[in-house]
C-alpha cells in the first residue's frame, strides 16, 4: 500500500508538471502568433464578420460604419445612419494609411485576433487601392473625396495612376459632362482619407 501511494503521488506530480509545461508552451505559442499578426489580417477578419465599428481617420473625423470589404491596402465600409434617420447610405473606401483607429466592442476586438481563412483571400489581397479607383474611373462613378488638406472635393475620376488620381471636379448630382466640369485636380493617394460613393457602387 505504501508503494501504491508513493507511485500515485509521483504520477500526480508528473501530470501536474506536464500540464504546467503544456500551458506555458501554449501561452508562448499564442504570444508568438499574435506578435506575427498584422493590421491587414485583423481588418480582413473584421470585414469578413461585417463588424460594426466607429472608424477614426487621421484628420480626427469619426464615422459609425459597418465594415464590408477589403483589399491589399484599403477597406470598404458602409455608413450607419442614426436610428430613425432617412438618409442615403454611402460606401467609404479608406486606405490603410488614413486609419487612425477603430472603436469596437470587446467581443469583436477579441474575434479579430483569430485568423480568418477566406476562399478569395489571395485574389482580394492583391486588389490595391489604385485598382479599385481605376474600376470607379472606368465606370464613371461620381465620388466625394476627403483629403488630408485642402477640403473635400466632388467629381469623377478620369484616371488612376500608380500613386495618384486625376479628378474632374463637378457639383454633386451632375454627370461628368464638359459643361458641368469646373476644374481638374491631381490628388496623390497619400493625401486621400476616404473616397465616398453610393452604397452599391463598390465591387
């Protein structure tokens, strides 16, 4: 009986040590996984979950949105109107460099730490901000562009190059006709905070 109790005690100690070692390894593995997690990965997970958030831009502007889509260096978000308000919903294309922060509930914050595996992940991850702007230019979609300095501007993108776009400036509601255009602007992507369109215009 004495030996039985001794062996039971030793087995219990060994099991406890193994459990403690496994917990330490699991904790270290999780710390390493999170250390490798980048903002793009978390935004991709949040967009896949259609998370509701308040997005903060680098100019201090805050907008309540529902995240909808993502690409290599941008996200798409649909505006959330106040309860009871009857306003047209807009889609915002926001380059990563313009994001100062996101305000989320705690559950969604934790969920964004999980890695999402999406069927179209590889293709989506190659769609750059310029690629989407070239699509808007091809379809002649009117846009409202918020820039870091110089005020917001409305018009139609004539062309999107590697790191900038050409905008034909015209009034909201007007089509891009020669008589309606009252100016042209070259806008570097680096100064763009958001590109706003009607909610159904983003691919």
